[in-house]
C-alpha cells in the first residue's frame, strides 16, 4: 500500500477520507504518532526539533530496511 498525505480536502463520512483516500483508522493512528512526537519534543524542550524529526525519520527507515 502506498501512503497518501493529507491534501486538506478531509471528509469524515464512510470508512475513508475522500480527499486523501486513507482510512479514518489510519488517519487517527497517524495523528496519535504525531501528537506523541510533539509532546516528547516539548517535554525535552529541544531548540532544534527539525533535527530530532530528521534523526527519527532516518532511524525508522533504517529499521524498516533491516526488517525486509
């Protein structure tokens, strides 16, 4: 399955957003991940959140590649 980012044409009806095509369950899960990351960044009071996000992205992709 290919990830489709939000395109700001959100709908709540049915099982999937008509804007991006993702399931409402997937959207809710993504929101939880983002909210968790934001809360962690704030709790650590990072002055450079973009570097933290980049490092986490790199780490996630590395772990996914190892799993394949």
